[in-house]
C-alpha cells in the first residue's frame, strides 16, 4: 500500500510538554558544559555514571520510587527502589574492594535480566571498575574470547551458566582472578574456584565511598554486534553520562513520572545505555522483563504496566507485525505516549504499523556502539518522514561526506553540503560518549577518523529539511550496472507486500551487471510461499523501484539469519549464497 510521505504532528500528539520543542534554538543554545552542570558530579570533583544514576537520587525525594521493576512469568514482580539500589550497589562495590579489585580492572557480567546484573554493573562503576555485560545466550567460546580480549579479572554469573558454559573453559581465561556466582533459587553455590555472591554481599557494609573517577576514566567496554565481521571492543568513559542524560531528555523525551521500558538486553549497548543508565539518570521507573520475546506477553505488559515511553527495535516490531494486528488490539494503551526504535533501519511500513496497532507511530533513531548514545532521532514534537532516522540531537553535528584520495593511512573526506546526495554519515568528533578506542586495535580506531570527523561506516543522505535517510552499511551497498543500491530501499518496498514479514537484499556477482540484487524474504503468519507469490512480490518491486534496482531473484527463507541483538546478517546470506566461508558467527542467533 502506498502511504503519505509524512506524519504531521500537532499539539494533540503531545501528552506532556516535549523536552525538545524548538529544534533550531535548542541546538544553537546547547553547550556540553551546561549538560555537565545539570549533573551533580562527585563530592570533591570527578564524574561517575553510577553516582549520577543512583546515589544522587537515593539521597533525595526519589529514594522510595521504583527504579527497576522486574517481572517474570513464574515469579511475583519485584521493585527495587532508588534507595535500595544505592545500598545494594554499595555492597557490591565493597565486595570488589574486599577482593582487592582495583580501579580500572575489567569485570564481566553474564546473566539473564535479573536484579544482580543491574546491581553488579552499577556497583562496579561505583568502584571505578570497567564493566562489560555479556549476553547470556552466548556460547562458551564467544564468552571466553571476549573475557580474554578484555583481560577480565572478575566475572559475575549464575551457577547454572558457569557450570554449563565456563567451568571447562576457565584455563582459556588466564586473567580471570575471581568468579562470583549467583546460586540457584537463592541457595549457595559450591563450584570449585568460585565464590558465592550472596555470601560475599552479606559480609560487607552497605555504605561505600564512591571511587573518585574522572570524566575520562574508562567505564564500559562494549562489543559491537558483529553484523559485518568480528565484534570490536569499544571503550567508553564516565563522561558518556552527559550524553546518556542529554539523549534521555531529547531523544526519549523522559519525564519524571514516566514508566519506561527498553526491550534491549544489557548485553548490547542499547540495553546498558538506555536499559540501565539513561532512565535512572532521569529518575524514572523502568520495567525489566526477564522473559524472551512473546508478542502476547509484550502487548499485555505494555498495557498492564502502564508503559508511557517504549524503546524497542525493528526486529521486535517485525515480529509483532508478523503476529498480526488482532493481538495488539486485544489491549488498550492509554498511557503510552512515545515509541522509539533503534538498531536497524526502520521500514516505513513499520512506522505506520505502530499507528495502527498501538495508536502511535514508531520514532526511529540512529546510533552505534561506538557513539555510546543516540545521535540522530525522531522526537515527539516533530513531523516524521517514515523511512528517515530523523535529525541530529542538540550537541551533535552530523554531515554527509565523500572520501577523497587518502594520503598514507589517514582517510580524507569532503563534506557534501548539497542535500539528497548519498555519502558516508560522519559526526564531528568530541561528543562525550564517543568511544575512546577499539580494544587492542589502535589502527582500526584511527581509520574511523578523518580530521575532525568520526566516520560511521554507514551510508546516508540528508534532505533539505535536515532529516537523515539511511542507505545501507558501506559493506552492504550493492553496485549494479553503475548504480549504487542501498539494501534498505529495496527491503522497504518488499515489506509493503502484505505477505512479507522480513526482507534482506544482497549483491550477487553478475558477469554483466557487476552485481545483481538478490532478495530473501520471510512471510507473515498465514501466508505460504508459492511461485505466484514470488511473481507478485517481484512485480511490486519492479513497479516501485524500476527494473534496474528491483531484485532479479527473490528467495524464500523461513526466517532470516540475524545477530542475537536482532540485526539481519546480510554478509551471512551473501556468504551462503556464494558458498564462501561464513566468517565470525559468534553473535548469530541460534538456529539461524
Ligand atoms: P559490527 O560493527 O560488529 O558489524 P554493528 O555495526 O551491527 O556490528 P552496533 O554498533 O550494535 O553493531 O550497530 C550499529 C549499526 O546498526 C549502525 O552502524 C547501523 O548500521 C545500524 N543501525 C542502528 N540504528 C539504525 C537505524 N535507526 N537505521 C539504520 N541503521 C541503524
Ligand atoms: Mg558497526
């Protein structure tokens, strides 16, 4: 179905006064110094993410407000107040001190979305220890590799995960000095060469003098999703808290009374920056669902938990779309006022689906592990152009650049100032949550910068209104008969067909065209693959894209391979299509 190209916003779309309402003026007046002053800072100077997120509130009127509300299928809901979170994180920090873990050492957490995860992450930050949350569904090898690469000295995990995945791998992680385990059903653990976390926590005080971390002290080490290759470790510092705060306010429009739900697992940067830090900075109550995706359950939670701001991902939205509108309409969402999405391009069809299913369009935003926080966003007050990622936030200067011939190693670029020209999306370096390095890969890090710009590796264009449009990752762009084809454009059209749930386009070598476009699709519930359907989708693509850009081949797959963070792995589809080695599949979702 062809839709309007713009969703106009009026005052009636706003339930609360938006934090960003005068885009130009707020961008002009924005200063990072002011953002720093909006935070409290450590007594005696210094900056610490966990202090701003937890202890600052615990000492004030938010003490008894629920900071994190954990829900699970077979357990009663558990609320951790800001006050309680401050005490528990202090205990954890004391455990680290008692063990002799020093500032700057690396701690890894590996567990489901249980309270201990949040306590360990924030407690370690209080102690000045650098944290990496790992996704609990990883297999032993990716876990061991990351701990080894990150020179992890402490691991916090559950008894069961340790036994299943790590006990036999311990020798592969020579830097690991301490393993803290969470016993099953709260009981103590008896694994050799480990400690029982609950016992350690009970033995220490719940007051802790927060480590005097400076803004530039390392805080978090996040691994990228591995969509385009081996995951890279991106290092972030405590100053990132300024970006978490600013983007929580502008991009997520957080207000004190919000009930907020970020569906990302903390094993990915979104789940940490926006599932832990940003909502706490704003003193809001967050929902944490311990269960895996389930369309019915998610709709019920949105309704019963009275969620007002929801941050999710295209892959989740596609799965919800796949399950049909009726499931969504079984509930009402009177409290929901803002929905945002990140992680992959959000097809226009998905933006509109939000309006039909939940009564609100989905607001796409863009950022990367490397940027540490949201850079480009659609926000409540402004019109949405479905298919566009929105506009740069206050404090962020984005532009489109083209590469010039490099002198030696360093890339050189020129800013493309005319609108609507495709090029690489670049950001003026210097925002506080910018990564400060790739772990053990200085050369790769340097390649990301050209003069004053950080080069994102994504291709995009900017329109005359300043909205950015994602074209594709530089690695995924298809070169066919002299055209540069972004897979997103092709996939968005395929998604317009009622039967198509997911689509991925790749370039396949072709003797005449250089590359031809091949697409893979999976279907919505209730549709079956047939030759007639294939021809129908092909005809739609030809009509909307023209013969030069439309796929020459369309193949059906029950589901598309994706990373555990939900990103379609086009490189894998390509490798399989061409019979090439699959490369690093450590983040590939099981069964894909
Ligand atoms: P790797 O760098 O290991 O290949 P990755 O790039 O997928 O993995 P992340 O840092 O998690 O790892 O993802 C950032 C990338 O996700 C962006 O560079 C972009 O390609 C894609 N992305 C994120 N948000 C959006 C969006 N709103 N629209 C389009 N693409 C997006
Ligand atoms: Mg990347």
